[in-house]
């Protein structure tokens, strides 16, 4: 077993996660407010963008193979290195589906 440091950008929270544990389970153990719902890799509520590092998540059925390179389902993802994650960021295909403008990054512009 190897233990890695997972850092959440924005909040600066960190949690130590063994490569046999999911990121979500360690967050819940440590009282870190990571969103989740199904815990079986389908709902995407627990999604985070991978800013740095690598995870393994073969059971993350809610993401395409391409999306798995840049996004982690924290309920399924196990670290393979130290990580920096940005919570609440979703793949563009999901943003399009729910009508969120991924490029706006929450900012309101004159066109809005
Ligand atoms: S909690 Fe549903 S995909 Fe992770």
C-alpha cells in the first residue's frame, strides 16, 4: 500500500488516501464536505477535475474513457500519485446536458 496526498484546490483541504481507498471514503472519514449521492459511479455528483496527478477508476461508469483522463469520480477513484482536484467541475458533455456554460466559470457577463 502507498499513501498519497489529495489536495482540493480552492479550499486547500488535504487528505491522505491509500491507493486501496477511494478518495470519497477518506473524505467522509476526515469530515471533508465532498458531495456524493449514488456511490457506485453513476450519478456524477462526486465529480472533480484532475488538475495534477493520476487516479485509477475502472468502475467509473458515468464517465467515458476520454473523460476519465481529466475527471475523477471520487466515489470510485483511487489515487496513483499525489493529486490536486477541483471539486464540482464536470466534463463538457455533462455541462452541455444540464445547460451550464462551462466556459463562464460562474461569472456573470454583460451577455447574461
Ligand atoms: S456518488 Fe454518484 S458517481 Fe460518485
